[in-house]
């Protein structure tokens, strides 16, 4: 199981699919947090939490 959330915590997500590849973002918040973007099929992702950003 893989899970994550947006930096404000409003939206959470999880998937059981292993990422096909990872992307290292270099924006200020991703760089500071050491975040990686995982690429999976959207139909394997479950979203939890709020519905508005």
C-alpha cells in the first residue's frame, strides 16, 4: 500500500499499485520535503478527505 497527501493535508490518497516511475520535483516545497511524484494508473487510486483545494 502506498499513501500520501497534499502539503496542506486536505486531500489524502492511496494505491496498491507499484509506481511505474518516480519524478523528483524541484519546486520549493517538494525540494524542502524531499518529495517524489509516483506515476500509477488513476483507476487504482483512492482519494480521501476534502473535495476542494
